[in-house]
């Protein structure tokens, strides 16, 4: 995890700071556009005027070193797999992954039964937070995936210790 | 004296200058590129092998994914080849619908390539304009076949569905909207001093070089050669429709530079709009599909078909042993041949021009790799 | 010009190296067979002859036809507007072909693709390498006896099905 988590000794107790941190994290997601195949075009359309992903605070980013979220949009081939892993490792913590489309989810049309050169699912090489189904998913589906991820981030633990979580019913 | 050293720089595979993963490995001396070597295959999915395991009709959705910005053309070329092999004739109405869908798809694809070219040069807003108009084409396709990107609309023996209610009026509306909007693109890009300055006399491709390399489409037309499959080997009903083939004239400097390719795309949008209008006017009544047997088997033999996709000549060779599945399917994709141009064109150019040249070639990684 | 006229022109110059026209399916796709040894000369003739003038190599198709491997050269003349298909057979066990890149530059990448997909080596190719697949890939995918890999660089190729009924025979 990130630098925050282990920055404080045990006798420092936080109660509500997570909310502020998560609020900041979920509303400023810089996503890395990993435009691999057909889904990449729909990912571009999401950034266009009609769907406008920026109203949810998400901005596209070309460098992995400035990105919080990687959207894997398209078929992952064996040749590309090691590069995706490398890009993922360059991203700073905390990092999230959305797998967009059937190919990245499980192989889809190009799963192992049919194609010899593809990886059946990007979750074989990097951990995935949200799967967006569809071939290709509609832009609305990707937006829903982003909102799902934001909800996940809102509920994640950063500084509050496990035994203090859930005292007031949330955190 | 210090030893002269060169630097090997990798552009890609994760880079925005091509649609899809694509790598060019360039050797540079300071700011100047000495040699360039394309490295492809990051999206190789073995579609031609998959074809050998699929039924004739079941392979159609895979053709969408060969060139996902021109799905209709990939569907169409495969359908034409199978129809020619098994002597099926698609009804007249279907032929017209195919032309309409194909030209709409060409508009969508060219809008994307014009937008992304400008985007690579730093003109962010042009891409947003292009995406806005592309959404309108997507809307039309949604009315037509329900899909936004991978249409799977053209089928063996016709099209999947008849033009739905409201499509024809909406298509006329769209054409009336689009043609005046082209002036906006010209004001924003083609007449923009900075844009012209970045494109003029960059990446000059001579016609003879292009032909020898097997390059087709807007690149070879940008070099001044009037080669268009729709004119030379007409298919569907293109021989009944009137259209021009725009060619590069060296308006910004030399014939065959990046600006000529850009202008060819803009003018082709205009031609496509006129083609759609003509096809809509002449759309005959009748059936849109011929019925195929439940288990379709193409007779033994070979067939070949070519169409003009937005990126150039798209052809397919099919071979059948008279069984349920194809024996061999081989696609000739226009972007693949463009790789032959790299050593000659990406030589002695500044690094900053590499993205310009790649953008103006409009390379689709999925088409190169298949 | 028609394929029959091309055949006459080629036979006049190359004699026995040109096989009779194969016409299996009523003139839809006619190809002329050429002996491998004289292929290079035939291709050069096709490109240079003033009545043929094939300036454009549209496609090269590699086929695994069981006993032997085949390559089809699809030639187009942009200036005279005609097409020609030349078919060459090559032995499956030691597949070697002359490279056509001196006649048409377009052949460079077609040959690279055929070489890695079918395992045919092209002699005189300027830059032999793997194109679409990784450098250490085993086997030639478009051969009919190709078996899919179990794993590549410790990534398992197979994916376990979610439920039993999703398995295919």
C-alpha cells in the first residue's frame, strides 16, 4: 500500500480521516488509457462530449507514473502481457484496475479454446478491481464501472485500524 | 574526439500515436531519426486460425474485430467472397444498404483518424469535435443494427436487418448536418497555419514508392495516384453511383505529404456523404436477405474479394473443401503493407515528426496483427 | 487481359515451368501453377513485361495443403487494370522459397508473416525475424497440425471454466 499506511506509530489513533482521504481519492482518478483493441474506441468516446467522464473527476493520463487507475480495454496477447505487467508496476500506490470488455475479463471471443496467442483474462497477470462486461461495453457501462470503483474506494481502509472500523456504522 | 553514439528509442507499444498497441523502434542521433523498425504483433489474436475452426456463418463476428473502425467493410469483404464462391446473389436492396452502411462507416473512421491526427499534434479540441460527430454516426448505426462499434451487420446473402423505421429520415438529416460541418474542420485544421506547418512536406511518399510497397487507400491517393477499388474493380452497386476519387495535389508543398493525406480524408467524407444520399434516393424496394440453408456449406473451391476500406484495399482469400468450416481464410489488410514504408519515410526526420507521420498513415494495430 | 492470355504469354517464355491452369470452380478464382525453381524469373518477367506490367503485389497467401505447402501470389496491374494469381508448391519438410522483395518491396512483410506462420524460409530475405509472435514462440500456427501452447512465460494458456456446463468437448 501507499506511504500513508505505515507512516504513523501504533499509539496514533485515527477515527474519521479515512473519509477525507477516500473522498479525495475517489473524486480525482487519473486513468491510464491502455487502448488495446475495440474497447479502446469506446474508451475514447467516453472522454468525448456526450459521455464526458470528466464530470466524475476522472482524467485520462498517458504516463503510468501519474495514473491511479488502469483501464485495460481490449484483448491481451501473450506478447503484450509482460508490457502490461510492467506498466502496472510503474503506477504509484494506491492503484486500481478496471478490466473493460469480455476479452480482458476472461478471453471472450478470443479465449484459449479459440486463439493460441491470447491471455484469457487480464486478471491472470494483474489484480483487477472492477470487471465491465460487454463486447464492447457501451460507454455507459464503463461509467458504471467507474462509479462502482469509486464506491469501493469510499469503503476502503487507509489509516483507521481494523478494530476501530465500523464503530459508527461506516468508515 | 568523442565517439559518435546513437540512441535507440522505443515509441510504443503503449503510445497514443497509433490506435492500438504498436511499437516503432527508432535509432536516433540527437533529434534526428536514422532508422526505424516497426515491431508489431501486440494484438495478434490468430483470427485466421480461428476461421478454420468456425462455421462459415459463425466466423462473421470475428471479421468485425479485424478492423473495428471499419467493421462493415470487413463483414462485407468476407460476405462477398463467400457469396462469389457459393453463387449466392444478394438482393438489390441489400446491395444498396451495404453501400449506405459502408459509407457511413467510412465517415466514422475518417472522422476518428482526422481527430486523432490533430490530437497527436496537440490540438485536443479537434478530437472532441470529431468524437461529437462520430456519435451521430453511432446513433445511426444503433438504429440500423443495434451496435455502436462492432456491427456484424452485413451477412452472407444480404444484410442482417432491413433499414428500420426512421433511419432514412435520420440519415438524410445527418448528411445535411455533416456537409456544412466540414467547413468547421477546415477552419479548425486545414486552414490553420500551425496545423499546416506541422504537416506540410512531412513524410512525403512518392506514388511509385507507395505502389512498390503495396500501399493503398488515402496514402497512395495522397501521392496523386487515382486508385480506388470502388472505381477500378466495382462491387455492390458502386458502378451505378457517381463519385469522385480525391487525390493529393501538393497544396501545402509537395505531393504526397501528410497534409495531402489529411485533405484526401476530408474530401472523401464529402464524397461518402454524396454517395449515401444517392443510395438513399435510389433505394429499391424488395427483399434484404436471401435465405441460407440451416447448415451452410460453401462448395469446394477458392474465391477472392476486395473492397475499399477507409484505409485502403481490403481483400480476403477463402478456400473451401466443401465442409462446414473454411479451409483457409486469409485477409489482406491495408495497414499491414504500410510497414514497408517505414525504413524509407522515417529516415532523417526529427523525432517530433514521427508521431505526425504515424498519425497521417492512420495505422490500425488490430488490422496489422489480426 | 484474361488469365488464359497470361498463361500463353508465360508458357511461351518459360515452357514446362508453367503448369496448366487449375480451374476448379468455374472461373471464380483461377491460378497458374509455377515451378519453384523458375519462380523468381517468372515474377521478374511479370513485373517487367510491357503487356503484363504487374506493378503491385496485392497479397501473398500461404496455405497448408496437407502434403505440401502452397503460396499464392496475387498480382495486380494498376496501370493496365488486370489481375493474376500464381500458385507455387513447396515441400513440407524442407520449405525453401526465393524472396520476391527485389521485385516488389511489399513482399518483405508478407514473407515475414508466411515464414512465421507456416515455417517457410525465404532465401535472400533482407531481415528474417519473427513479426507477429514473440521471438521465442514455438511452432507454426497456421499449419494444420499445430497444437496450442500449454503456457507461455509461466502464464497458463487455459482458463478454468466457471461452471462445469461451460466446458466444451
